[in-house]
């Protein structure tokens, strides 16, 4: 290196230093001026001009925001599943009308209530005594009574003779359910002897099987009639 080159380097360094110092000084002065200008503006009220001015000519009128209401829940109808009821219809049976049963002559319950009640007691006593007893003929229809009378007329030769054994329907105690013909023979004998205890008596001499309720229970039976009596107007 020569001595001539040393001054050039010194000058260059001094130039750079001055440049930097100048820039710093300019910056400091500029900052000071800006700060002073702001302070003066604030003191004179000029800073208000910096606020933006908003025109209200086209601005919409202020309205409060609509109140937010919770959406109302419309109750939905509960879906009900109706199960169809199973109705089992049984086939209708036609009411069958039972034929009216004609009581048999041997039925004790076809008799009058008084004779029926007394006979039941007498039958119970006879069976307790070891005597079998039954009704051979009790309540009869008027038609059968008339048929028996017609047969008796043929048998005995006249209406008068026949009615000693079989009375016409309108006079017959059998048609009214108030007389019974008892069987067998041992039962006839027992009832003739003990029937009065139950209010039952043998009525005719010629019919040892024929009994009616013609006395009060416990009272002796009235004297027997020789036979049934035919009415003069029916002869």
C-alpha cells in the first residue's frame, strides 16, 4: 500500500459517517415536527377533523332487532295403533222348541199339590216298612177318561153299570189329578190301613186300588162308598 491510498479511505469513512449522522438528524427533526404538529392540533381542536363524518341521509331508521322467540312446538298427535279386535261370532243356533211333554199317569208330580205332598210322605213310610208301592194310574186326560168309559159301557152293557167303575170326564177325580190307583196288592192293603195318618183314604168298596186325599192327616177316613155313582142326567 502506498501513502496516496490512505487519505482516500479516510475520506470515504468520513463521508459515510456524515451520511448516517445526517439521516439520523433528519429523522429526529421530522419526528419532532410531527409530534409538535399533533400537540398543536390537539390544543386547537383540529384533531376532531380527523374523525370520519358519516352521513345519515340515506341511513335506515334504527329499529330494535326483533325479539327472538323460541319456536313453539305444535304437539303432534300421538299415533295410536288400534289393533282390530277379533270378534269370533259363533254360529247362532236356532232355538229348538222343546215339545210339550204330556205327563204320564204314573208321575206323582202331575197330581194336585195336596195329594202329591201327602203321597210322598205315605210312600216314604211304606218303603221304610218294606212295602213296595207305586202309582198305577194318576192324572188322566179327559180324552182317555172318556175312552175308558166307552170301554166300560161295552163291558157292562149300560152307562149306569159302567159309571160304577168309570165316571165321565167332568166328574172324574182322575182328570183333576185328585185320585190315584195304587199297585201292587200289598201296597193297596198297607195304604188302606195306614193312609189316614197322611190324609189319604180308599174311597170305594169295589175299587181297592182307588185312593183320594179326603181327610185331614191323622184323622180317620170317612166310611167308604159302595161304588162311584152315576149322575141321573148323564144316563
